[in-house]
């Protein structure tokens, strides 16, 4: 029953860009902790000492800004599209498996791999935090942080997965999904800057309708009034404020719409032998 799911794991890990992004993510996380630990300036160290007891939150939240979304895109963009390019969709559908089962297992395989990679990054952050900075505090916020980050990653994962199914081209899927992520973030920053210059919050409100808002801001919104607020301000320097439930709704909408569209098309369209 789960053959397609584990097959997807092997396929995704075999992609060079996925391996590169995973490696970069772990190296970046290690580099951040070493930079905090080895900072040479005593003045800077004085400012950093108060956050030592909850540096675990840095490694848990840091991938949320950009790296995790890029990793989601790199995994999901080729999940369906590469099957068409290599002509393996037709092969799988000759087996005792429905289109719905195939699609769902491909989706679950890709997303579960993303979750496992993120969990390994969290474990690494805990290890480095305890090793370099001692006993950690405020761990009661640990699970809400992890769950909110994983939930937030659904947006660009589903967009990329669905574009791959709709266009059936892995390179186009990766480019379009990456452009959507970067473009959405840049437009949000421009709107936030205009809002600051004009003292008009309506520009900031417009940014909440973009797919990047809920997917990048939800964990920070949830932790903004917690003792970890210093960490969230350090990582998310230009926050766009909003309601947590509105952010959840934004994630749900931008996740379900592409998912439903691509699933409908997959169930209705002809399956080619191979797309060159």
C-alpha cells in the first residue's frame, strides 16, 4: 500500500538540487550556532547572553524564513512532473492502484520527507543549543513552534506540487514556484516599506492577501507575545502583523486551491506514455 510513498522518498533524495539544498540548510544552521558561540566582541556577547537559555528557538524558526520553503519547492516540483518526463506514471497505473491512491501517496511521500528533514534540523538545533549554551528554557513552546512551521510549509509545497502536475515539466514547476515565493516576499516588503513611509496601514493589510504572508508569519505571530519574542524579532526583522487565525485561513486557502485543481486535472486528463 505504501510502495509509492517510499518510492517517492528514493526519487526525491536522488535529485541533485534536493541534496544540495539539504546540505546547505544543515551547514547554514551549524554556522549560525557557531557564529553565536564564537562571537569575538565582548559587547555583542553581552547582548546575546540573555538569549542563551532559548537558542533552541533559533534553529527551529530559522528555516521558516526561506530555506524550508525552497526545500519544499525542490522536493515537490519534480514529484509528479518527473514521472511524466520519464514515462513512469503510465507504468504505475497499470498496477492495482487508483489515480487517487497514486496521487495521495506521491503527495504524502514528498511532504513526509520534508517533515523528516525539518525534524532532523530541529534535533540538530537542540543538540547544538544544549552543547554550546547549556540548559534550555521555555520548551513548553517547542511543539507549537514545530507544528506551526510544518503547517506553514504546506503553502509553497502544494503550489509547487500542483504546478508540477498541471504543467508536467519539472524545470518550469521549480522556476514558477520559486518566482512565486520570492516575488510574493518582495512585494510584501515593498508594501511594508510604503506603509512605513506613508504611515498608511492599508498597504500592510494588502500584504496579508499574498501567499507568503501566512506561510512565513504564522509561527512568529503565535510567539510574538511569548518569552521568545526576542528571538522572533531577531529572525523576523520586518514582520507584517496580523491575526493568527487569519494566517491559518490564508495557509488553508493557498494549500487547498492548488491541491484540488491539480487533483481534479490528474483524475480527468489522459496519461501520456512520456513527455519529452
